[in-house]
């Protein structure tokens, strides 16, 4: 299944640019493009000074990408057939999610989670992360989830703004372990569906 979203953004004081964003599940044929996209996203994070960020082949690892493609949970966002964004949407989550008192009190069995949502640095600031987030909300509803959850590395204010503007609410901060970051604080959010 493929979705097409007409999106507009302002460039300069008066001009409006329109673009058609397509979002679809990744296939085996997309592996190399997705891996390279995540490399570019990781490089961009480092250039922005996010030192506790993703690392090539650590997170997202090649195994993570291949597994998400195989399970049908990795989605790619395209602009004019160029892969500009990717994310994983599934029912898996870090152990730290169990240590949060979620505002909705909905059990994890009824939840889905967003992982590894990133946008190619050349396309940042165009609302792509927001489109991917809204798509994830729609897909989670379609998959009968009652809530969508995610974690954000503490200090990643840009990501938090995207999620809050899409309807997510802050649930708490928990120190969690990921291979790329080690043990560091993450802020957790949820969106009722």
C-alpha cells in the first residue's frame, strides 16, 4: 500500500512550494537505499552536534533495517522518487517503557511504537517528519492500536516539537540503554488513537 500526501511549505516571504510525498513499506529491493539514507541522517545528526546520536551500523544497525523490512514494519517517505525519510512502526519497545506511568494507562499490548524516524538532512525543515508522524498515527489506528508511543533522546528539542504538534503528550523521562547511546535519559511520549 502506498500513500500520497500533497504538502506545502513556505520558502521565502510569499512563495509556497508544493510537493507530493509518497510513503510506503520498504521492500527487500530498498535495503541499500534505506541503509544509505540512515547513514546520511546519522552524519547530519553529528554535524548538528548531537553527540549521543545514532552511529553507522550500530543504530539503526543493518540487522535492524533488514529485520524491519522482512517484517513489513519499515516505511520510506519519498519526494519525487528520492528516499528522504524512514521509520519503523511496530509493537516492540525498550524495557524502559514498562517503568513509565503512561497518562492513558493503556497496556503495552494495545500500543504501537515509532522507532528510528529520521529525515535526510538535505530535506529538513519541510514538514516531512510531521507527515511521517501523521502517517504513523493513521497506520497505528488501521492496525487497531489504541495508543502510539515513542522515545526521544533528552535534548532533541526538534523531534519533541514535531511529536507534540502531532498530538503526542509527555509521559516521563527514563534512563534507558540503546547500543548507540549507552545508558542515557530518554523522554517518552504517547498519542491516543
